[in-house]
C-alpha cells in the first residue's frame, strides 16, 4: 500500500492515522483491537522481536530497491507496549523512510518521536470509537472512573496509562487533577496490572494477533543449536518444577556428559540416591526424541507412553515407566478428581481423536488456534493422569511433541512461572476457562523465538 507519499503528506498525527485507517478498511467495520503487526506485514515490513535493553524498538529503512524495511520491537516490554511500538514504527516507515531510527525507552523525546507516539495512539484508539466507548460508560455520570478506563484499555488492546491520557486530554472525561504527574501518581495507587489480574483479564487476543500475523516466522525445524539451547533450559526448569534440587550448571553438566558419552556417561548409574540425575537423564532422552530429525509426520496421544517410558529409563526399577496407573489417586492441590483408572484408556481414546483431527487440519487453521488446541489437550491429560509417576513432566513433553510435529516452536516453563501455570490449570479445572493457559503458551512460544534468534 502506497501511503503518505510526498505529494499527499499529512502533518497532523490524528489526521494521518484516520486517513490510514480509511485506506485500510474503507467502508468495512473496524474490528478491535486493531492489529498493528498485520499492518506492518501488509506494508511489506519485516518485523522481529528482539531482546533490547534500552530501546522500545528500531526502524531500518530499505537500503536498495530490492531490499525490505525492518522493524525490531523490544520483547521485554508488555504486549500492549509492543503493539504501541509496532504502530509507532509504522509511522516512521511512512514519514522517515530514508532514515534508521532508534526509539529509546526513556529520555527526552524528539519531535519525530512525539509525532510517532501521537500517531500510534490515534491509530490504536481512533477518536470516534474512543468517544463511543466513553459515552457507553458515562450514562448519567459526568466522568469515568479508573475501572471504566481499564475496560476501555482492554477493548483497544492498549496500556491503561495510554488509554487514560488519551481520554483525559482528548475527551476530557476524567475526574480530578489531570496534570501528567498527578495522573501517574493516581495510576500507581490504582495498580491497574493488579486489578487486571484479580479480574482474570488476559492478553490472549493480543498475543494471538501478533503470532498469526507473522506465523511463518514462528515455524520451527530442530537444529543442533536449538537442541542444545532448548534442552538445557527445558530440563533444568522442568526438573525444578517437580521439586528436584539441581542447579542450572549441574543440569547443563549432566546433559553435556550424556550428549558426549550416552550410555557410558558417569550419570548412568544404579545408585538409588541419584534421583535428580536419573530424572535429568530421562528428560534428555525424551527431548532427543522430540527434537530429532526428521520430525515425525504423525501424532497420537499414545506417544506419551513412549515418553513416560524414556523418562524413567535410567531409574533402578524402570519397568513401571510407560505403563498406566492401576489405582485411583489424589493429586495434592488439584481442583479436580483424576479419572478412575478403569476409564483411562476410554478417555485417552477421546483425546486421541481430537489430537489426530487437529493435527490433520493444522495447516488450515491460524497458528494461535492450534496452540489453543494443544493447551486444552494438555489440560485434559493432566486430569486423566494416566501414569503412576511423571504425569506433569510427560504431559508437558507431549505438549511439545504436538508443537514440534506441527512445525511450531516448543516451549518451556521457568520454575519462577510455576504458580502462574498451576493457577491457569486450576482455572481450567474449576471454570472450564482456558484463557489464562492460552496466554501463557502463546507468550512462551514468543520467548522461544527470541531465545533462538538472540545472536
């Protein structure tokens, strides 16, 4: 799309955003939240998440006719900020296409940066729709409260502060002192992130929009580098998730020795006091299988039995690995009763049908929808609880089997994220609400992408 050429240059950010939206959508109704990542793609701009420290993002213009412009966005910032940065860099593409621009997180902003910020706000929160959302909530009141602003921010997919300032200065519908410093003090007192969490408001739709816009970037083929990086991170964190007392350095040392010496490794031992080593060795074998080439072209829930067998293959009594449990069990802290052991294979059969159906249709659905399917299957397997031991480790490994065989990036959960993950599973248990689990998985796929493209 050729927009903002020199002969039709618009020097007001509000007018420029409105003109671009009119060009993008025409008479079609705009669906909110607007997806700025798709807009970057539609403009032929290559977008990538990066592990920046001091920058929100960068814009690099094309250096030749056969080159393409590039946008980098700070992965460490919240998804609402990443979206704002995407819209901000889009403005640079239209107005500053002959330049390379770095956009710092802090410091005094130039006129170019202020214009791009105003364009981003106007693009993501078009003024007419913003007035409509404000008026819907005013009713007989003169001004909005902060809870209203939180809802509006969620509707547009922007940060609370971005919505608050735009409403305060463009609509003039916020009570009290609206000087910038006073507003920021009020935001700190309100704690919007804490309120969002208490109301179980998620950013699932925002992450899905990002991934689906650039899903070709998030495809995965196992390489030696990916195996090395991912196995170290996954095995260390998954071992700690299960309460094993092992440091990252110890886990890396064990994995390296196993990689070099296989069954002759010093960690292949029958010493029953080395459970952490047994578990890590089994984890290593599982992920050698999951990340092997060529990648498997079929998928069944019963693949999890092979994974469970591999997990326990180094234990002194490995024979119970890969077998189903033969009694009923209570999972401490869970919000559900596990499936009666007589019904395990009946329930697994139902899951297997879903697994195979979605796998066969994986190329026909948006990437985010397949990831959501994997999340639901993961939860179902935790409830079935098919194995005597190792259900958590095996079900998380099978989650990655489903992703890798579909050509998607695998994920790992850091031990520091365990509570968030357990809480998301519990919400699925109690309310059949998977949205928090979806958000975790989509976000972690993006983290794997950043990890694998760090250098």
